[in-house]
C-alpha cells in the first residue's frame, strides 16, 4: 500500500472515531432526532441532484435508507443522549460485525467459522463487562439503544448485499434522501415543535460545526475515501483499519470531552477489539497456524 494511501486510511478511521465526539457535542445543543434529520438533509442535498440513483428496487433502497440511516442513528443519538458516553458508543457500535454474521447466517445460510464464533463470544464478554458497570454516565437504556443501533447497521449491511454491486456513495446520498422526511416527522412527533424551535434559536457555532463534521467529513469525505480504497485494495487489507475507530473514539473522548477512562472501560475495549481481531484477521490467523 502506498504511504499516502496508508495516511488517508488512518485519516478515515480517525474521522470516524472523532465522529462520536462531535455527535456528543451536537447533542448538547440539538435533540437527537432533529440532529439526525439535519445530518441526512445535508448528506442528501444538493448531492442528490448530481448523483445517479442506484439501480434496482426503489422499495429496497428506501428500506435501506430507513433502517441504515433513520433507525440506526435515531437509536445511536438517543442512546448517547440518555446515557452512553462517546467512547463506549464508538466501541459498542463495532458489535455490528457480529450481528451481521448472525443475519448472514439466517438470510444467506453463511455459516460462521469457529474463529468468528470465538471472536463474537470474546467481544460479547466486553459488552457484558460494560453492562456490569452501569452507573453514572452509563445507563441500561443507553446501552440497549446503542446495541439496537448496531443491529440496524447490520441489517443495513444485509439490505446492501441484496442490492448487489452499487455505488456506496450513491447509497449514502439516496439513502439519506429517504431517511430525512422520516426523521423530520419523528422529531416533530416525539420532540415537539417547541423543543425544535427553542433548540434552533439557541444553537451556537459549536453545534453548527458539529453538524457539519457529522454530515460532510464523517459521511461524504470519509465514506468516499473508504469506498475508493475498498475498490483499490483487497478488503482483507482495508477492513482491519476499522479496529482503530474505537481507539480514536476513546482518545478523542478523553482529550476533547474530558471523559474518564477507568480501568473497566479499558478492559471492555480490549475484549471487544480482541474479538474483532479474530473476526477481521481470521485469514492471517489460519495462515500462521498452518505454518507452525
């Protein structure tokens, strides 16, 4: 891999790690559903006028946008609002890898290997370790909502697979278009016009900057670069970089948000990331074992 490409890949996972920090900053000024709605409005417009709609079923594309974007991020943002620190959110969301394995088994009869099952068990032990420390800034509601978001991410992966080979960037743009009106209606229904009006009248440059980071840097820039590298290099070479997302999430949360990093958070992170290693680096583990 070219050194410049390596640096850009590191930039992508750095942006995705910091994304959880900026979500937290945005939630300080906007309610979660409204923040989601603005995010996907900016992700869809004006790009939707210049990006061709992915071919295939409109119903499937709409389902993708609703599940992958509207539902996933409603759960994530709401979970972070009611008691899930940015650092642990960046970690818990990685559990989508194992939800995807389970759904792939149900819908495509793809049997996970023993390596992947062991990795899933190891990561799940990390989630249980988080659940055992529900106190203060970590609540059961926050954990459950974040896991629900990870499940929606995994479901979106399955829907994407059903659509076949389509442009990932087009999926983001058009999926955002379908997510936006759903989120607007949800915000009006659950958060109310008064809360929306008050939040918008009091928003500061920090809230606006957070929204721009979430919508453009995290969604458009990082996702476009990631898609480019997946086409340029083997997926097995690119995918392991996602292991760094929670690492940057923990560092960013500690530096920018001044979140505490007690030993139990570090232990949970090690367990989850170790499980992800068994999943993403299975091929290398098998090769090393065969050479022994």
